[in-house]
C-alpha cells in the first residue's frame, strides 16, 4: 500500500510505521490520521506481524501536535465532529488493536502527538523527548482522548497540572510519572523497542490479544474487567496456542506458537 505521509516496513515479525512529515515535525493532519488507521489495520490483519513499532521521522519529533491550520476556523459542531472522528478512526482504534503497539517517542510528543503515544500499548522515549498537552494555551482542550488517558497513566493531579499549565515534561520526568516505560539515548531507541518486541514475539499472539482486551476493559465504563478477564482466560483454553504452550512446558521445550 502506498502512503503520502507515512512509511510502513516489515522485518522479523515487526512492522515499523514511521510518521513522515519532517518539515511539519510530523504534525497530524486528516490525511495522516487516515493513513495511520489504514497502516495499523493492515499490520493487524497481517498474520506475520506480531508487534507494531510507531515512530516519527527525523530526530526532532515523534509528533509535534495536530495540524492547527486545518481546524482554526471550525465552529462548535465541526470541532465536535473532528474529535469524534479522530478518536474513532485512530486513537481508540489503536488502543484496542489486538496487535501490540510500542510508541518510540523521539523528540517532541505534544498535543495530538502525546495523545497518539498514549493510545499505544506502552511507550519508550529517547532522552531528548519532551511531552505535553498544550491545548489550553490555544483556547481549547485535548480532544483525542488526552483528558482521559493521561490521568489513567499518571494520576489525576499530575494530569490536571499538565493540562492546566500547558507545560512540557522531559523524558526523565515522564519516566518518573510512569508515562513511559524506558528512556534511552536516541540512537538506542529503536534497538530497545525491537529488543522488547522480540521478547513479545516469543509468546502467544492469541493470548496477548486477549490480555490487551482484558486490561483495556478495566478502563471502560459499565464493563466489569474481572468478568472480561474470566471470559478471555476461558477463551484461551480453546486455542492451538494453549495446547502448544502447555505441551511444550510439560515436555520441557520451547513453545512454537502457531498463533491460532
């Protein structure tokens, strides 16, 4: 598939998706959001892809924010539709994808960029990364899930402060807050992501997809996460991966999961 604003490459069970608008610091416009949806969907439907790594092109930015020029003159109705469509097409879609997504946060992740990183299943940052939700400095609030995911990840008080001050935090502060899992020098960012991905690939992709669903259920209103876990746990017993995993354990050998 051909894209204008992103690159998608596959190797060794990993699909690396690069947001490729370096002159715009990889800012998200409508076309890029749509292409990211298509690329994530394609990778998720590719049986050979076990992990997705998402990164921005260049050394300055993961994603520096949304492309403000596209919505600066929107009215109330248009603004609401922009947020709703973006959340459905990309941010909620990514969060609930059955294939793990690792955000490799290189440089600035601001506004919609941080919201995109938070939609991924977890984050690894380069030491020069800067993260923030500066929307209130523009007279608006985060609209792609930032007011919901940030408090889930770092706590209500810290999220309130970040949103109200429109300030940025550096990579070490993000690590302290639990917003990112690891911080490394920029040259080591992708190698570490690939190292973690290789560990994920060793395990059952079917079980991992069930785990993603169960973990996410805890953060959805009206859903009992324990019930979802019980159901997902039971579902695993009907898979070929469960049979292979338990047989390999009993035979004291390494499992070769079929992914079914």
